[in-house]
C-alpha cells in the first residue's frame, strides 16, 4: 500500500477498466478500514481508500479543525497521484469533505456519494468537551461509538470499532469533531451539479434521515437510499447493501475513459 502526498492509502484496481476512479473518505476519528472490503474492492473499479492526515497510517501528520483544509489536502493528494477527476464517496465527516470538494472544485469531482452525512454537522456539546480534554478523551470515543450503531449490530463489530477509535490520538479526534461542528453548507447545496447518491440508515442517531432528505431536496441530481435497521455506520452494518447501491449508482455515471487519470 503506497504513501503519496504524506497520505497512506490502499488501491484496488482491475486492469483495463474504463470506469471512473473512486475515492473513499472516512469519517471523524476513523481510518480507511472503516470501509469494508465489499466497498474497497468494488468489482470493475479502481478504488482508493485513504487515511486522512493524523489518522491510521498517515499519523506522521496532524489532523485539522476545518473541513476545507481536509478538502484542500485531498485535492493536493489527487494531483500528486495524477488523478485529475474522481467519484468522491465520503462517510459522515468524509461526506462533508466530499461535498466541500464538489462545491469548491467541481471540475475535480465526477460524482458524489454521501453516506450518513449532511450539509451541516452539529456535534453533541458533551462529546466536544470530552474530546478536548486528554483526561476524558475515552468518554468521547465511547459516546461516539455508542451513537454510531443500531441495536441490531453484532457486539463484536461494535467492540472492534471502539478499539479502532481509541487508536486515534486525542488531538486528532477533537479536531475532527470541531471541524464537523463548524461545517455548514446548507445554503450552497443547490450549487452541486454532480450526480449524487445519498445513503442513510433508518436508525442513525448522529445524522438522522432528515439530514439526508435535506441533501436530496437541495441537490438537483440526487437520489436517496434508506437502509433499514442500520445506524450511522451503515457501511459496516450493511456492507453488501451499500456496495450494491454504490455499484448501481456508478453504472449510471457518465464518464469518458481516460479522463480520470
């Protein structure tokens, strides 16, 4: 797995594909591994799954407290690896980053996938306060995980997510949550011209269905998929369903072979 632009990423690419490249952006406190194999290895596509600065194996860099800074780093990374355009798919904070990229640099984004995300991402004040203090950081991580899954999720999956969350440095998670809390593009979503797939779980406590509905109502070319019995981590809870819907969406995205690289 390579490192470019100081970002660590995985790449699954089937040779000879004429389909658009796909970039996966994880959420607050996460890593590329929050995308299950079914999504990181979509058949017929070149899929990049990266660790944001300060996250996972990109830990040599600090995180950020502004969504736009993450967006700029992603655009620089795309340039370093000679990726002119891509379908950008983001979960939660990653969706905010993807949305920011599409609005500020539409020429670089072919289409959007917004999973468990919104045009504004307010964070529970207690979670923000816990994350800002190294002595209460673990409480913030526990709160975040407890709000992230539906009651139907296997306990092992929740425990694994909790373990991964605690591997993220306190300053990085705190910065992510601050970035989410400051993010607000509610008055700009009508300017998103790219085809957009919005996915949410019926039991999402972090970004409830009304967030997804706002995106679909505001973005001219958007469609909504609601996944039953799934929470905020819908792609981990229902990976096949999310992968199938992503594939169906991607197959309808217009793309000239060669224009992504």
